C-alpha cells in the first residue's frame, strides 16, 4: 500500500510540474502530423499518388520548425543535413507549437536550465522523427 501511495505522489508531482505541461503541449502540437500521415498510410484504399507529397509536406513542416529558413530555401529536401547544428535555429527560436509559445509567454517561473533541457529534448524529437521517417 505504501508503494502505491508513493507512486501516486510521484505521478501527482510530475503532473503539477509546469515543464511536464510544456512537454504535453509540444506533443499535442507535433503528434498530429504523424498520426494523420499514419492514418493515410493505413487506409483501406491508400492513395499512393498523394503519399509522396504528404510525406514531403510533413517533413518540410518539421524541418521548418528547427532549421534556418535560408538553409532550407537553398537546399533540396533530399540534401538537407538534419543533424548539422550549423543549420539549426537558435534554441530559443525553435518552433514548439502555439500552446508552448503561449505558456512560455505567460509563465515566467521556469528555471533556465529546465527550459534549455526541454528545448533540447524537443529538438531531439524533431531530429529523430525525421531520421526515423526518411533516409535524409
């Protein structure tokens, strides 16, 4: 019984952590891209002729969230170096979704190190989601 109480307290503590809320808001922003694409791929009558353009659109949207615009404009999608930090936006400029932006704007009691770690983990998510989706 005591273990369950400790587990419940730990869960409650995490749920009340404002950084946890940011992670949930980020996932709420980014997961629909992949869920919608997955639904299209698993449809009973997948439209192969539209999948290529849909995948490219999702990839471009994710890449635009963390890569410099000039780099993306001057580089073919198949040539983009998704892991090269020289092409990344500054950490504070990475787009993490509207809800995250609103939360960061209205709540100023985040520790700077927590925000840096949050942004880095979101950046890692973007990179790994692209790496796992394509041969770029």
